[in-house]
DNA sequence: AATAATTTTTAGATTAGACTAAATTTACAA
DNA sequence: TTGTAAATTTAGTCTAATCTAAAAATTATT
C-alpha cells in the first residue's frame, strides 16, 4: 500500500510523462508539486526501492508497470469522484478538482467499482478527460484543439487541456462547455485569435483559450 | 485546521465522554485508538495548546466547545457517508464503517452540505445512530435497549450499540434489522437470554445481543 | 499512614516527509 | 575541450506522530 504522498508523486510523474515524454525530470516534478528538488530526490529513492519507478541518478524517472497501475488507479478515482460531484451533487465543473484531490486517496476497491456503477460507467469526467476502466484502459480519443480546426468547419467540444477555475469560469461565461457545437469562422493571422459561431452568436476568443479547448471535428451541424 | 490524526483523537474523546462520563482517561483513549499511553499524552499536549481540549496532567481530558464542534463535525460526516454507501451504493450495514473512517476526513463544508441534501437530510445512519445537523444538534432519542422492555410488549428496532461486522451480520441473519417490529415474549431469569417474536417466528437471543439492540417501545403492533 | 499497584508523564529514539545549503553531475557554449 | 550554468543529489535539520523504558503521580490496599 502507498501513502497519500507517494500516490501524489506517482500521479504527477504519470501526468508529466503523458504531456512531455519520459523520462520525467526531478525539477519538473518539484515544480508541479510545489516542493523542492531535494524533497523529490528523497521520494524518488523511496519509490525506486518499492519498485514503483525506474530511476537512475541524474537521468530522470519513468513509472514501472506497477507504478503506472497505481497512478492510473488514482486518476480513475479522481475522475469518477468529479463526475459524482457534478452529476449528483450539482457542483460546477470549476469547483470539483480540489475536493477530488482528497477523495482520490480513499482506499477501497469495492467503493470505486460501486461508484462507477452508480454513475453509469461514465467514459469522461466533467472536463472531458477520459476515465480509465477498472483494468486501467482508456477509450482512445483524438485530442485536437480548437486552433487546429480549418476555417468553415464544425466541431463539438469534448474537453479542455487546462483546468484552472478561472479558465473554466471564463469558458462558462462564453457558453463554451462540453458538448457544445460550434463553427470556426476565422483564425486571425495577426494574433491567432479565433472567431466562432456558438449558439447563433459570433464570439472571439484568444489563441491561448482556443488552444486549451479540445474538440472533435464534425462533418455537419 | 486539524490533521487527520488530531480529528481522530477528538472523535475518540467525544465518543468516550458520551459512553462513560468525562473526564476521559489517557489509557481509555490509548486502548480505543490502538496506540500507547505515551503517544496519547503527546497528542493531548498538542490539542491543549490548540485549545481543543481542557487538560490537566494526570486528571484526564474534556473537549472544549471548539473541540466538541470539530468532533461532532467528524461524526456528522462519518454518518452521512455511511448513509450514502448503504442507500446509494448498496453496501451492507456491516461493510461501511471502515470506508467511512476515511471519508469522514474529507475537508469541504460545501461537500457535506450537498451530500446531506442529496441524501434527503437523513436523521439516522444505517446503524440507527443519530446524525447531527449542520449546527451540531442531534435529534433527541431515548436509547432503551431490548433487555429493558417488559415482557408482552412490542418494540421497533431503532439502532445498535455495537458496530462490529460480526455482530451486524449476526443480526442480519436473525432478521433483526433497523425498523423491524418485534414482541418480547420472555426474559429468561437464569441467563438473561430473550425470547422474541419476529416476522411471526419465535427466536431466542443471548442477553449480550439483546443489550446491544436499541428500541422504541410501541403500544400496538 | 505506609506501601503496593495502577496510571500517566517524561526522556530519548525512530520514521516519513519536507527544507536549506553545499557538493556533484550533466549540458552547453565559447 | 574547457569552463560555466543548470539540474540534481547529498548532508544535515526540522516537525508530526509514533515508540520503549524509566520516572513520577495517583489510587487502592493493607
């Protein structure tokens, strides 16, 4: 069994090796976890001794199969609890991350499976992130961001790649939430800002925002 | 804010001062928490410094108003989560205590209030224990055990005063669960065992079992 | 009241996780 | 290839929570 803290390290290493590729660097972990590199080194030794990571001094880390299983288990719990909080307890999508950070460490296999069933085996969390099944398998997905859609095309929002409450509330205000269908009218050459048609309204969003909105292209409306 | 561990100490002190009267002794806390008296003394000093308990060396402890508020908050969360696990996730009443021991430390006032609402503001947990409201107020209750009912009388089971899975499964097997109406036929003088009529069946239970079943007397069937 | 038994506290260590400061290794540029 | 900057690790502390063993205080018993 892993401690709360060990689980958080594994989860962070997992996320970092998804975004950039592995091996993951000590400093990257330290920054993400708001701690110091020296603390990370201490923990890496411990995780290595427990065979949860592969680690050579100065060479960064990758998760072992076992370590990845644990990390994906934590991600699964986090995302299922987020669905619970939004679907059952009526929280907004920008409020659930912090609470799920605590709930993800509750330790009961039976609880996770029953929660999954209670929620109807959801495939994605409220931000559109995929939920691994009990075997740790994710449904394949495309991950195209809005900025990559050619003009004149339609798309449906399936997720976001940035989870800060400020960003999520901004999207909410723009009516850019999961499931919304939009038409991409124009990408401004000068600053990369994007003009959209959403709910019959024309709106303009910055390149930064557009790049954090994940979509599926749609052939028709 | 209190740590996980501090919350557990406060909860234990709270429970012990309900059962026997206060002040609560160091050894009693140690036994209940499966730890050593020396560890308890260390923690008592800390809780005293935080003004969560009143404590004089060698004289035992009582909770301060603040400490009691925290303890009741933990009890409230524990019992609400137990209701969730049984009512929504279909756990049995003998399976929920351990999971609730973890969930009770999740830290979000909004979560507790929304969970309470989602569950329909339950007044009692799956073992019949009262759930304090958001202000820490318990609904008054009588707490008569089955052994105190005069023969020939009817009663309805409202709770239990012993929560071990073994005991709960035993009751389940005897069909002695919350809400069940029974008639007390006889209390055997020799060993205090009790003869009951439940669901039209005559059964016999030991004095020990009878004393851990809490009931309300009923005038009629 | 004196002594024995019990309870509680103190003293001193230990472990997990974190920190600072200094040393070391790696990477990169002149 | 040599020197410097950046990244990482080591060494040594710190705090929270625990422990054992010993000392002190309280309670019970003659």
